[in-house]
């Protein structure tokens, strides 16, 4: 028999039951609020504090505190913590500003070896140098103290967020030119595509250097149900050089051009241009979107282009803005499709596997389209 308490019962109306029921079963709500909801529901059901504590998995003292608060201020107040401040904050606003300014610098500026701050390192530096800077309240600063200060001001000195620096003074103009090219391609594709013999095709060209040819030192182990679900691989590997992938993608048909070379000099780039030139009819003009690599505008390349007048038209992406080239999407697809975790027995096999992957992509070509980007929101 459940022993009933001398405390008054809690009466929960329909609104309270609709709110407390889902909260007591929730896996995403605050654990503290879910426990208190179970305490209130069980106490309203049986009137026993012990049963309410067992149902919520809390101590009797915690259950008593929740029930007393519910009886005094209502079930909604019982779910929340009562605001309190046992004492005035010991860290002054000036000390917080000093810690915040310290977090906005690098440890190397203060004679330390680390590249980035950690909360522990900031706390140690604050304890050591804070009092001599006139902030005696930091003499016992702990890691949690620094964490609270940086949480109030969203600064995360231990994290790195990468960005692209604008190094081209004509970035906006060149970006607009590239986007106009993509818009023109979309309009041509919507109208049925360029004429096979006298139209203008657009090809995005780029290079992916330093693709490593890595070899196994032991055979891979296939997945075995109940033993190991993933492919087993020895952590050691052999290096057999690197390869550069020179690629181009036709924005009208999705056809991929590719060459795999040891290097990416002018002669390798000219080899790709020759492959592109041979693919299209003689009366077609080829508009090429590419970056500012030296091989694209070298003396050797310009001499080859002079032998093919009115055949190629260059459209350069801005400096440090290769993300505007749709060939980057092609490299991403290659990495996800067949370059990820690749292991080979020789550099020649790596070349063959890459060209085989390109051949598979050309069997089911995909037309890459530029998705509209609202630059006014950035």
C-alpha cells in the first residue's frame, strides 16, 4: 500500500495534462523539466512523494522541492528554476573585457607556442597575468570562468572558420561576367542547345593536382557479417607519386574531358585543348571558363592558340575565386564517386582507374547548372 503524504494534493486541469504528458516523455526537452513533469504527474495520480520520486528517477528531496513549488506557485513555475543570485559577481566588467581582448589575440603574441587558445590556457594566463594588469579578481579564475565570459560574448578562440580573401580588385566585374556566361548557357540549353556545326559551346576547365597514388602493404579485408561490418585495411601504405587531373566539362551536354599527367605544364594543358578541339566540329566556337594558372596564358599556349584563330574564347575567373568554376563540382563528384579511399598497385593503375571513372561518368552525363546565389544576403 502506497503511503500518502500529509501535503495537499495537486490538481492538474486539462491544459496541464496536455502540456506535462508530452514533456514527461520527450527526449529532446530539458532533462530537468522532463523529470519535474514526471514528478508532478505521478504525485497528482497517487498522492505519494516516494512514488513520484521513483517514477522520475530522482531523490525524495528533489521531488519534495518540485511538489512544494507546484503547490505554492503552480505547475508551470514548478518546471522552472527559481531565479537567484547568492552573491554579487566577483569578476568585474573591466576584467571580463580584458579576458575578451586577450581571447581575440593569438598565444604566439604573448610568447607562447600554441597557435590557438584553449579555455584552460586562457584561464592559466589570466590567473598569472590578470592581477598584475589590475584585475585581482582573476587571480583564481578557472576554466569555467573563462567559458562563461566568452559565452556572454560569442567568441570561440579555439575554433577556426575558413574564408576566401578577395585578392582581385576586379572581382565583382569578373564574377558578373562568369555568371552572365552561365545564364547564357542556361538560355541556350532551354532553347534546344547550340547548333552542332556553327554554334558556341561552353567548357569549364580546371586542374586537380597532387592526387596521391597510394598502394597497399597488406590485402584489404572484405566486410564479414557479425565480425566486422566495414572493409578492413592496414593503416600503412606505400607512396608511388602523384598525378594531376586536367578536366573539362561541356555545360551543354555534360560530356567530360580528362587527362591524367605527372605534371601540369603548358604542354599538358595544350594536350587537353587538343582533345577538346578534336571533339567539336570545325565551325564551332569554344568558350572556355578557366582560372589564371600560368600554363593557361604561357607563351607556348598562346602560340598554339594562334594556330587556331577564332576557335577558343577565354573567360577567366577572378583571382582566388576558382569556386566560380563549375569544374569544381566535377572534382567533387569524382572525389565522392571513385577517388575516395582509392588504393592502387602503381601510378599507371591510378591513371587507368581515373580514366575509367570518367568513362563511366560519360555513359550517363549530367549537365551541371549554376544555382542562383543571392549575394545581397551576404
